[in-house]
């Protein structure tokens, strides 16, 4: 996996949501790290006539914590 660009780090005390390019870089960077830990399979397909990119993370599944936040379970540090 290749990152589409550099990741911009926020200044201390600054708060804002990442822009689209930053969000894509963060997501691909995270998938690249997971790929080194467990293996990530990617697949391009279509859904309702629109392109869809799937990333399958081996040994992981989504869960939910006590506050209703989505978690990724089954990933241990190696």
C-alpha cells in the first residue's frame, strides 16, 4: 500500500476535523500498519452501480464498547 500524500499533524491546541486528503492518508496509513501486523486484503467491486473499495483485515472484527463506540477487536500487538 502506498500513501497518497503526507499526513499533516495539528498544532498543539488547534482543533479541527481532517480534510479529505488527510483523512485518506490516515486511513491508508492505518491499513498499512494493520497489513504489517495481520494482513489486509483489498478488493475493488461495485455496489448499486457505484465503485466500492473493500479492505478485509485478517483476524479482526468490529465490536462496540460500553459507550456505543465502534471498536476493532481481535488485534493483538505482535
